[in-house]
């Protein structure tokens, strides 16, 4: 990168035009839950989490793809509600 004098101000420019796509990939699915992904997983995309019947969401119900390539906030947890018992 170089600095270029432009009148009395300085502007930063690059000799190369490059486009970078930040893709967070598929988000983690909470155990006993689901995640709804829009048609893309790139910067700014949002996903929504839900829990199966008998479980409640602990954490945020959505995450957004950040410039770091990570979903923030992270994957929530689905906690069992009440005294459900599961038989094998």
C-alpha cells in the first residue's frame, strides 16, 4: 500500500483491487435443537436457533457472521424443561 497526496489531504490506496469474502461456514446445531440458515453464511448473515419440544433455549436465539469468520454470539444450549424422562 502507498500513500498518495490528494490536495492537502492524504488518502490510502492499494495497487491491487482485491475482494475478500468472509464465510463463517455452517453454524453448530445445538444438541436437542435446530438452526435455520438463510441462503448464505457470509459476513452479515444471520441464523436462528430453536429447541425441540421439552427443551428451552439458554443463550441467544440468533447469531450473526462476523468479519472474524465466527458466528457471534456462539451456539446456545437447549436445556430440558421440567421432569421429562426419556426411555430407551
